[in-house]
C-alpha cells in the first residue's frame, strides 16, 4: 500500500513555488523562465496530491472516527505553520502597524474565507487555509464516494473539474487587481474555487486503489504522456494557460500520479524512494511555509555582503532547505508525536473503565 515514490514530488513542487516567488530573475534559471512564470501551478498539484494520498490511504483502511483524522491533520499542519506565522509577525519589514485582526485570521486559518484577506502576513498560508477546509470535508466526502462505482467516481471528478474551470473562465475577466481586488481574491484564493481540484485527487485515489494492477501496465505511457503534455502546454503559447491557477492541469497531474504510483519497480520509482529524497519530500512543507519568514530574516543579513543575484538566490534556497529539514526533524516530528500522545491520553481518560 505504500507509495513513497510520490513524496519527493512535494519537494519538486515546493521548490517550483520558491522559484516563482523569488528566483525568476536568477540567470542560471533563465532557460526555463516560461516554466517558472507558471510554477504557481504547483499549488494545484499539492491539492490533487493531497486528495490522492488521503483517499488511497483511508480508502483502504477506512476513515474511522473523524476526530482522530482531524487531530492527525492538525498535528501535521499547525505547529510549523504557527512558527512561520510568528516569524513573519516578528520580522516582516512592514510599513504600517500590525493588525491584530490579521494575526487572528491567519492563526485560525481563516484568511482565505475572508474575501480580500487571503494574502495577509505569511502569503503562502492562503493554501493551508484552503487545505484545512478540504480536511474538514474529507471524512464525509470519502464515506459517500467509496460507495460509488469507479466510473461514477471519475465522472463526478470530471464534472466538478469542468464546472470549476467554467466558473473560473467566467470570473477571470473581472480579476484585475486594481479594479476588482475582492473578486480577484475570491476567484484565485477561495476554498470553493479550488474544491474541484481536491475532488479530482480524492476520486483519483479511490480509483487507483481499485485499478492499480491494470494501471501498472500503463505506468510508463502515463508518465511520459502527461509530462510531455504539461511542458508543451506551459512552454508553448497557449491562451488557455491563463486558467492554470484553478486546476486546469488537475487531470494531467492525476494521470501522472497514477503512472508513478502504479509500478514501484520502475527506475524512477526506486530513485524517488531513496531515503535522502524522501526526507526532502517530507521537509517540503517547511520549504513552502517558511519561504517568506526565512526571506525576511535572510535579506538583511545577506545585504551586508556584496553577493551577486545568482549567489544571493542559491544561498537563500540552500539555507531554506537546511532550515526546513532541521525543522522537520527537530520540530515537526516531535510536536506531531506530542500532540497525538496528548490526544490519546485525553481520549483514554474519557473512556469508562470496566
């Protein structure tokens, strides 16, 4: 049941987001500027991957008690998220006084629900606000969807994806940040406008669990075909590319995951399961959520030295990876275990003795 070869994909996607935010002017990366300019599509990939993994794992063993699932997700997400938020509060070079309201919205992962506030403080946190909404829905989604036939599951995913893209295309003309900032915020960062992407992942995870042996024969064509289609769409002029932020490539991402996960014996699968790469994948959450606070701390220190723009970015990226790996080992994992242990004790204390 393990599909550890998918873990390293998180690192690739998180690195793409870092380049999108801070590395697009780096000379050594200029050869792929069309790709980096659209690397924010990695957030949609995260949503598909999240739904896929959750459905694959819990579809096999059952969701059990919803509260147990929620505690496990909170233990995974909140500790390093709150640390990143605290660092932004402390180190952001802001031009105006800090708003307590912003801190509370961000701390409670509600910023994407309040239209116009999704980009406050630690900007990448908007996707965690969206992701927590998906986690709240997941136990109920799974309990309904596992009862359906595979064709129905995939049809629902296709319909949700098509409707979401239709809505996105209709709203896109009113997403100018100067004229329609609130409508833009809803279109790009609302939980509702990304839900279909997560549903594609959940549906794909359920179907994969049932069709894994059949998909094994198609692993290589699926990976090569979807990779070629993705790079062709991203690198070649294409008017549809404007809709990439809201799940345009979700079906391609899902088919690629099917291919990579279906055959663990492929060379690429074995390489991706190499423990150092798995560790980078495990630490990728830190790379994603710490990129902004790490930048705030790094820039004043690096400005003391006459670094070229090339050295400036690569040193920042290397330090971000190092900090994220150490945070994963020394903060994320210990706190996750502590939260689960405390929860188990509280649960045991409520259980009547016989």
